[in-house]
């Protein structure tokens, strides 16, 4: 088990053996989760293949609808 220290601006450095085992490289994204027991779990994620939550999808669709209405009104002037 590796020891990781929390640094200024809440940054951590994952040890090289962990990065290699998880095939992580600079710029990769990790999803962070805290369990009920207080354990911190970091999971590598792909942003491109990530599905939005229903709430995020509703927000996205509302923004698209608002932009469409704005541009439609602008064209009618």
C-alpha cells in the first residue's frame, strides 16, 4: 500500500506504481467518490464515453431549447 500526502490546493500525487498499474497518464480524468465508511475511491473515467445523468441531460436540453428560441426570435426581426 502506498502513502499519499495531500498538498497545497488539495492536490495529491499518485505513486508511479499505481499510475502504471492503472495505465494512467497526465491529463487522464478520475472520478472521486467517498463511501459511507469514509473511504475515498478514485476511478479512471473516459469523458468522451460518459453518459449524462438524467438531471444533466435535462439541463442540456433546456439550454439547447433556450438557444434555439433566442436564435429563432433573432431571425424573425
